[in-house]
């Protein structure tokens, strides 16, 4: 059996990393698999760069430009929506022709248009689509952010400057529904939360929707000697270290305002005992507003991240929109308990007061309570053991690969 994964990138963004990990997990289980991307970052020969740099850039700017015009020349929400009007010709690839299953992942920003998805379905090949956000079953948005219009037909989109009943979100919604009906797609939600949302959408109502989480390499992300790691990274050994990581640390959707307010509350009691560690770009913008000593590490290579996790005592994710964050999985696999809001798939990952702490949504005080409980009140050895065990049981490479193999073989 030959599988072709289609993804915008192989190593840029959480969805791409999850797709790349799945490819490696499936390959280790004997599956013949390739991955087609327009943004190749790895040197893996199983990843195929499709299109060309000039054309891919043109497709990206063409789609964003049309969104910009639709939204009355406003950059607001420019990257919160996609209209999939540009594409690369995946169906012309030899790898596509030789594949038994086409496995879509995050396919926005120029790799697949809705028209190209239609061609894939008309080819008669089996299609599996792993959903990393809500876009596959909404009109144009990646996260509905409380809007439930997608449960009927979209329209009146809150992301548009001039919404109407028959706006672009409604048009794309109806177009998706028409195209999806031309074939059979097995939709895979990475969390039960996302599956529950998908089940409400008429777009996928006649298709199969299942839940399979993302995999992780538990031999790469594993517990290490904290003292040795801190010495190696030149971090203090006498502090409680709180780790926060994001590709763009200053992104408001990452909940940094709540992180800052929580730091103020916890600093009133434990300032001399704490250190914040920030990984990601623009971390300095957050560091200067935190109320405790902070070290910014900037971008950290994925091979070094297991050490960074192991240097921490707790990982915090105050994100306001999440599906199944890779960072929580990576931290827990390293034996690091996590604190996060009760949103998206996070409560499925963090077992409250067993592998970490689930804070009330958008509640900085409870976020601070979670940090205090995890760092100073809980049984730290139990948290380490429970966190690691949860990942081994739920997200291990072999288990997830075999779940996908069973779908392929149906």
C-alpha cells in the first residue's frame, strides 16, 4: 500500500510537525509513504517539494490579496481565514498516481484549492483528512471563536469587515459541501473536542469522522537528569523554572496577557524562587512585562527542545485557541507537568491534578493557582510519572501509526 501525505509544510507549525511525525511513525511500521509539501524544511528524501518557489509565493500572495480586498483593505483577521482559491497540481505527481491513499493534513496558503480537492476526490482514490483546526468543516475560518454559524451554512462571518447572509464564508461553505459530496473522505480529528464540533457541520455530516490524536517519539522526548541539563544550558539549579514556548511568543491568541497577570500574582508570594523561560520569537516583548526574572532563548532547534523541557519544573500554555498542542505532548513525554486553560483539546491531555492543572478559561488568578499548586503543593514525583505514563499510553508512535493503518486498510 502506498500513502501520500499532503501538507503545506513538513516542519513549520504545529500541524506540519504532527504530519511529519506521523509519516515517520508509519514508515517505522512498514508503510510505504511519501509527503508532498510546498514549504520543505527538512532534508528527508521522503518529503517532496512541489511547485516552485516563485509560483508558490504567487499563490500565497494571491489568496491573501483577495482576502485583503474582500475585507475592505483591512489586515485584521488576514491569517485567521483561508479561501483556498490557489493551488499546486498535486494530481499530476507520479507519487499521487502511485498512491492508494491520499492523506491530507493542513493544506492552506497555496498548496490545495477546493478545485484541486475536487480533482483528488474524482480520481477515485481513498482520501483521509486529518483536521488540525476547524477549517475543513467551516466556511473560511480556522477557529470559529464562539461563532456557531458553521452548524447551518456560515454567512454573517464575524471575521469579515462587512458580513452578510451570503458573504464569502457562505459561498465557500456551500462550495465545500458540494465538492466533498463527490467522494468519500474519512475525516480524522486530533481531539474529541474537534470531533464534536465537526459532527455539527453539514459539510461533513455524510462523511466518516473519527478521533485519533497526534503521535510523538517518546524516545526523543523523555525524562532526563534535571540538574545535569540545567548545568549544560547554564540555567540556575536553585530556582523553580516555568517554561513557555510559542513560535511567536507575543501572539495574543497564545494568551500572553493572562500569563503576565498570573506572573504578577505568583510573584507576590514566590518571586525569589521563580524563573520564567521563554522559547520562541519576540519573547523579549513578553519578558519585559513579566513580574519575575526571565530568560529568553529565542528559536530553539527541535533536537534541543527535549533538553529545554527537562530543564523546567512546569510547562504553561495559556493559549486561547488550541486543538491538541504538540508542546503539551512534548512536555508531558519529558515528564514535565503542564498548566493550561480549559479550552479545546487541552483538558483531554492534562488530567486535572494528576498530570498538571486545568485552569478556568481566561482566568489569570486560576492560572496562577495552577502554577502554585504544581510547583509548591503537589507530589512532584507523581506528576512526573503520571505525565510520562499518559503519553506512553495515549500518544506513542506505534499505537497511533497502527490506528491510521487500520483506517487505510478498511
